[in-house]
C-alpha cells in the first residue's frame, strides 16, 4: 500500500491499495485522493497492513484500473515494495527480546 503522498503544493494526497495473492501480480484494489486517501491509510493501519511512501509509484499505480494486475513495467518498483512488506511482516511476527 502506498500512503498519501504530496507531489506538489496544489496536489491532493494520494493513496493506492494493492492486494497480492499468489499466483499472479499484485492487483490495484483502491485508489483515492484527499479524504479518501486518508481513509485508505486509516483502514490499513487499523488492520496492521504495512505501507510505503513512494509518490512516483503511487502516481503510476493510480492509473491502473481497479481489480487489475499491475503492469509489467512496474514490476521492478513493486519488487522493492514487496521486499519492504515481507520485512515488515517478519518484524511484526518476531518475538520481542527483553531489554
């Protein structure tokens, strides 16, 4: 998921939510600007879904039709995001060590 991003003072924040289930590529399941972007982020936080700030990728993903797999041209950028999500998920599951 990409949280709200601000690419210029005149642009509203943007959030894009993705869903990934093997096989296949991640699908765009929600896109929103402004208040809707904030709601997407709040929902992700409420459900413990990790997110990454990446304004250029969010802009590119915002043009993908809902429920459509991301285009192959974005696979490289998505690999970085998926690695982040895997690290965040593993960290959340790891038992905390006493100080």
